[in-house]
C-alpha cells in the first residue's frame, strides 16, 4: 500500500464547508482505502491554527482538539533539529519556503511515495517524493 504524506491544506479542506468543491474533493481523496496516510507534528499544529483561527466559522478550541487527537492515529513524523536542518538545505537548494521544505523532508523521512498538497507543483519530484494535488480538477 503506497504511503502518502498529507499537507495541512488537504486536511483543512476536508472540514471547510465554506469551500464545498474542495471539501468534496478532499473527502473523496481521504476516503481512499488503498493508501496509508502520514502526517507530521507541523501539520497537526498548522491544522489546529487553521481550524480555530482561519476557517469561517472557525471551530471551538475543544472541537479542533478532538480533530487533532483523531489524526494522531496516523503515523506522525516528529519535527526535530535534524529534520529542520535537512529542510533548510532543501529550501535553499530548491528555493522553497522553509515550511514547504519541512513538509517534503518529513514525507521523505516517512518513506512516502507521494505528497498531497496544493502548495507545490503537481508532478514535480523532490527528494524522491512525487507531488500531487488531489484537489485539482482533471
């Protein structure tokens, strides 16, 4: 079963009723039983902020905490000093934001074949991880 790393935006759209088309596409992608999904501590923290501060209407803190707790059943890549250092090298080498580089580096660390995100170019490959946007039409 292929391992797929989920970026924050894919998980956020799953809960964003304000973007019904993207919500539907995120839900379809996340309901696939033929993938093992992986996240990171960065994704968990970013998602909590999105759910409580950026969604309109936002979720109450306690409800967002329940969502985060439920996601902790997935494999979670921890962010440590070595991961940050490798991400900085990738950021400089490929002119990525350090946050995107940290996501790519975590995906690589977890042995993921794909990274699902809408923040990077679909079809690109970084450090052996293919980028895919499951929210793109077509």
